[in-house]
């Protein structure tokens, strides 16, 4: 049980112990405070007393655990924990100004961008990564998903292009936003229509140049270098029915030195991806409120 909790909350064993202590001490403080309040009301025990006791406990519990979490160094965890509970219960907007978004990440390879996004949104009260969709059973992103305790959906071309399979799984998990993070297959039109303006992709070049079918990964960098470009960069854009054609949300560029190779350019692009992709996703979600 403790191992599952540690993975679910993304904490080490010491913090897990402190979190459990905070729950226990916060509960005791909450119970003590509720009884004191009812003592001053001077109400005999009975049905009304019991209802008031439960109501007061419910109202005091968030404050009690927050107070206890301060000396135990768990304030950030419990702040986010309570925000997630309130968001799920009420469906209201969180402090980030967005409704809770359940995201799926589509990836085909090592998963460096996927891991960056998973880490960024791990304690986010407004959005969470609920699913990793992958078309390669040997991809590194699968191990990353296990590390973050996120379910993996392995697909092939048939399941991707069958509305009753991949899309149905997304709908079953109540996914309402998709991030393409190194996913090499083109999404079918019915999936794009099912998520209008809710699919985002990152491309390792400055679109509209060096995009389109077959332009991914190292091929992009080789083509940019061969074309003697002075700059390259990243483009984060919405996905439509065409390759690399959706509305551009963000671009960042880097200089290409005379001695740059496709490999060295790829490293520069990777830095831009790691720096900007998660925050641009979050900003886009905030703007959709």
C-alpha cells in the first residue's frame, strides 16, 4: 500500500511518512476543535449534534491539515491535494483560472518531452496527465509512464483509425485534451473533429518551413542544415487534418553556427523544447477558460 501511495503522490518514503502524520494529526486537531465548538454551543448529543459535528469536521478539516502541514514541511503537497479535491467535487475553476483538464500524451520514442510535461503537471491542480498513448511497445516513454504511475495505451494503425477503439478509450477516461510529443503517425480526421482546438503538437523547426509528411526528428535537422539556414527553432501549434498545418501558438528560435551538424542542432532544439513546451500548454489551457 505504501509503495503505491509513494508512486501515486510522487514522494519519497520520508515525505510519505510526514504526509501520513499530517493526515493523522490534522484529523485529531479537527476532531478536538469540532468538539470544543459543540461544547460552547451546549447542545445535547443526538441527531442534531451528530449532523453539526460532521458539518463542522468537514469545514475544519482543510484548515486543520494545512496548519499541521506547516511545521512538518508538507504545505505545498496539502495545498495542491485540497485544491484537487475541491476541483473534482465542485467542477469550479481552480486558482490557475482553468477547469481541471485530463490530458493524454501521444508519443512514439524516448519520451523526453513527455517526461518533461509529466513532471511539470505532476502537482498542477488545474490539469493532469491521465494516459500515455504509444504505437511502439519498445519505446522509452513506456518506462517513463510507469515511473509516473500513468496508464499506457498501446495502439497500432488499425486501432488508431477505428473510432471504436483508440478514440473510445480516450472518451472512456474522460480525456479532454491531447498533446503530441514526438508521435509519428497522423491522427485520423474523426479524432481531430472529436477534439477541436484541443490537440497540440510540437515541431522541431520554424513552420511553415520544413514541415509536412516525412519531416520529423533528425530528417528535419538534416534538411535545415543542407538548406544553409541561419536559424532554426521550435513551433508549438494546434493540430488539424493536415501535417504541421494548424494554428501556430508559439515559436522560439536558435542560431545555427557554421560548424553545426544535425546532431548539434538537435541538442539546441531539445533545449528549446524542454524550456517552453509545458508552459505553452498551460498558457493555452488558461486562455481557453
